[in-house]
C-alpha cells in the first residue's frame, strides 16, 4: 500500500516546494516549475539519464500542441482589437443585453464558442472582448472572466467534439449522441452555478482580485475608438468567430459521415484540414488581415506591427505553460498514474463514482484533464463488465472528475493567472475553486440522470 501512496506524497511535497519558490523566494514562475520538476523526478526515483529527456518531452509536447494555436489566436485577437472590432462587439453586446445582464451574454457566447473550440483557443479569442467589455462598463475583467472560463471549461470536459469526451466515449463504446445530449443537460446548470453564481461568492472570498484591472500586457494595450470609426458588428463577429465556423464545419461533416456511413473523399479531406485548430486559425488570421486591415485602408506595416506585438506579449506566458507541461510529464513518467491505478485495483465502488474519483485523483496528481480522463478509461473499463451503468454517463462522470482542482501542474491554472494578473493565492481562490465546483456539480448531475435511465 505504501508504495502506491508514496508517489502521491511526493506530488504534494512538490506542489509545496513550488509554492515556496514562487511566493516566498519570489523566483520566476517558469524557473520555479523547472526546478520543481527536477526535484520531483529525483524524489520519484526516475533514472538520472531519463530526467532531462522527460523534461524536454514535456515542454515539447505541451508547446507543440498549443504554441501555434496561442500564437495565431493572439494575433487574431490583437488584429480585431486594434482595428476597433472588439470594442464594436463589446458595445453591441452591452446595448443588446444591458449592463445588468452582461454576464449572461458572456456565458452564452462562451458556451457556443466552447462547443467548437479547444479551451485554449476559446480563451485567447475571448480575452480581448472580455477586457473591452470590462473597460466599457468599468468592471473587473475577472467579473466577466469567471463566467467565460466556466463555460469554456465545462464544454471542454463534458461535450464532444473535445478530445477527452470524444476519445473516452469510443473506449467506453458509448453513443456519442447520448453523451452530447446528457452532457448539455448537465452542462447548462453547471455553467450557471460555476459562472455567474460563483462569481458572487468569489467576490466575497477574494475581493482584492476584483479590484485589479488584469494583466493588459497579455493582450496588449487596448485602444479606444469613436464607434463610427470601428468595423461593423457583423464583420467583427465573423472575423472573431471564423475559427469556430471552420471547426464546426468539420464537426458537421464528421457527423454526416458517421450517420450516413460515407467514406472519405477529397472534399472531406480538405474540410478536415481547414478544420484543424492550427489551420483554422491561420486562415482566420489571413481573413483578419484583410477585414481589419486592408479593407479599412490600414497600412500593412501597421497591421504587422500589431501582429508582432501580440506575439511579444505572450512569450513568458508560453514558457510558463510549457513549464506546467514539464511538471505534468515528469509525474507521468515517474509512475504516479500507475500508483493511482494500483490503489483502486480491487474496489467494489459504483463504476460512476469510481470513474469520477480516479479521474479526480489523476487530475490532481498529473495536471492534464485529457490525460486524466484517458488514463481513467483504461482503468475502469474492466469494472463495467456485467454492470448496467450507461456508458454515456460513464463518459461524463470521467470528464467531471478530470476537471477537479486545477492547480500548479496544469497549464490552465497559469493561463488564468497570467491573463487576469492574479497572484498564486488568488488563482487558487478563483480558478481552482471554480474547476472543483464544475467537477462536483457535474458528478451530481450524472448521478441524478442515472436515477432515471
């Protein structure tokens, strides 16, 4: 038993060391993450000649999957913002929904965008608009940021076509359509509770967080325009959401192929290509160069200056996110996942609760929601044999568990911290708490539905 508990103790000590380095010794977050990764690797007994390769692998795997997305997303957001498009969208939403209901406007927009986009993509696209709305209404960016990230996180963990729920639906042999239906039923109340309702609680828990204007350097200095000098609402929305449209088109094609048993052809291959996040964002950046620049007679040099400044602004953020990926990879290679699997080898617990619990422990230990979900699927599939549990609910229970308590070994933690200019303590009180609410409410929703199906 102790050999299975020991790796989890090492994880807890590693988190403590990281917090000490950042908060007490005030060492740069990226440097602290790498130091902690080395120390944890040594404590877990990894072979000395494998530690550096594990660290490099973690950095490469994390940045390899999101560096292009972050880069193109930052450029797209900056081009729309610098042309006045973000301001036009913000003012229009304020006028349509009113100041008192602006959180709900952000929730609805984020939920729709979140269904089609990865969490990271949706975040970098919505941040400029959230900042602009906050500026217009003179409210904290965090007041709108919590509902926004709640919607994006719920769709990421619960709803296909996101990687976690899609892949584990295949492993559990669940009906993807039922996963989507049950997922939306659970997602709607979860977003409401973790978004607008939790924001009220967070304002009482950590009021100082809501007194901050956020880290504007993450998206660049915002500019103010006369409304008549901004692009139209329609073209601004089209440009901002063009990646969503391209990725949604790919999702529709996939569904048509699955339902109609249609084989691939050149047209479908092309649609799949342009629907990949990197390709979709590159195409959208090219569209933005035209709609936010060329069409408005803005010199190309000025447009490219905006693009260059957006990349310069996210440089350290990318390193910090990569550092989070390094720590996650060391924990995986150090055998933390295997230790968790051994702990639950002979349990008699309900498959739904067990899937949630294992995913939750793996999420806390490893950091990545997707890795936690996929690892859990492999561990609990044997326990489903002979069980009457609905596989679609197993997918959602696993997804809910994989979202719990995001902390320092998760890239999302550092993204939220940097974008909203929070301290580590404030990020725990807002982002980590928010993710835990989503996880617990998600499990409750699964158990309620399980009573009727």
